[in-house]
């Protein structure tokens, strides 16, 4: 079965974290009046995360292509080794260069108040791509576009509740500390997982398959292999977990069930083979929606602060095979 896990359709949805009204591509207003229909002649600075895995590659490619197709000149600044200082410098450099708009995917949630205030003072709109800022000051950005992390993780926990009605021992493989999506995924999972589950450990594996394998191997050893469930907060860490389970002499999908988030093609292939048990999609393909927001912002139009990107859940080998047959863009 494939079920839609994020908000879409004709009605606005409530954001799980803030209660703010969210929008989907069907209900967000377009630019009107004398405003241009595209971004021809505009320069857009993209303060990006850079190489981080299949999901990030697909997202940044999709966003850049969408803005270029809309006529914008895109200046790209990929982060160096998760270093926020390099992102802050890139942000400041874009302001100095006089860009018309900035896209921001923050490596760390905090520490952006001064930079965003400077952009506001200079009249440069900022759109948040995937990552949220903390504290959340809606006056400092136009809109955040992302799937609903809390809902995606909560749905994964609900699947775990149904799969293990008597509970289970589980561990969590987390992304880097301080990243908003990590905090949101933890909050969503914790809000939905039943009390009869025992959390044996939680450690960062930095979105990496290699670290996912190493970290889970140590967790299995420390717990005498008495772990029945792994919640991996991205596909790469989950695929590394598969290797660790196999090398521990256990069978992934049977002895240890592994949940991942992203929905990349390698993860769906592993689900089709029965090595992963649940893959929650975190749809990266929302560049066209970001363009619509940019056009509206540059026209001075108001948009909702949260745009929820529709995503799916794949909970069986059959669902994975069907998705693979249809073709994946990431």
C-alpha cells in the first residue's frame, strides 16, 4: 500500500510544529496584476547545503533547474563540511552583490537572526528551502517549503506500533545535531510511538551510510543484538544499518526491521528486496513551488509561511516495486 503522508489537496493544513496554516501547490496564490510571470532578469543567491547524499543532490538540482527555467540567474554557494560560517559568509556576499532574492537551506537552525535582519533591511526576500530556522521569526523570511517532518516521522512511528503491538527495543540513527529536520523528526516520532517501546540508544550518524553501519554495529554489540527496530532518519543511514544487521548474523526485515526517511531509489530497491521494512518519502522536488513563491514575493504579495510538500509512504515490497516501475527522479 502507498499512502500520502503530507498535506495537499484543496484545503490548507495545520503545521504540526507551529499551528500556522500551510499551503500546497493547489491552493497557493499566484502573482497577479502587472507582475511578471517569471524571474527573467532576476538574480537569485542559493545558500545551499551541498553534497550530503541522494536526497540533497536531487533537491538542489531540482531547485536550481526550476529557477533557471523561470529565467533567473542562479548563484550557488554550497556549504563546506557542514560549516555554518561558510554559509553566513555566502549569505553576506550575496547581499553585497545585490541579488534580488536568497534561497536558504541552513546547516544549523540557530544563528541566523543578524543575517536575515540585514536581508530584510535591504529589501531582499529570503525563502527557506527544507530547513527551518530557530527561533522561528516569520518576519525574517517569506516562506518555508518542505515536507512535514513531524508528520512523516509520526506516521513511521504509527506503522511501528501496528507492526509491534507488544512493543519492541529500538534505536535511532539521527542526522547532525542542531539541524531543524532532526529535531522535527525526533519530535514527530516521540509524539506517536507507544509507551511499550524501549529506546535503547540514539546517536548521530551524520546522514552517512558508512557511519550508519558503524554506529548500529556498536549499538547491536552493546545490546547483545536485542534490537528489533531501527529508526534511521534518512535512507543512507538506513542502508548502512542493513549492512550492520547482516554482519551481526541477523536478517534485516525479519530479525531487525529498519525504517528510513527520504524515498530515494536505492532505498526503494532495498525495500523491494525485503531488507528495509518501511520507506517514508521526503519529497525533494518542489523547485517549481519555490519559483511561484519567489515571483509572488518579488511582486510584494503575501504568502503563507509554511508550504507543505506532499510525500508518500511505501510500506511493502510491492509498493516499492510499483514506484520503481513508474520511475524515480531521485
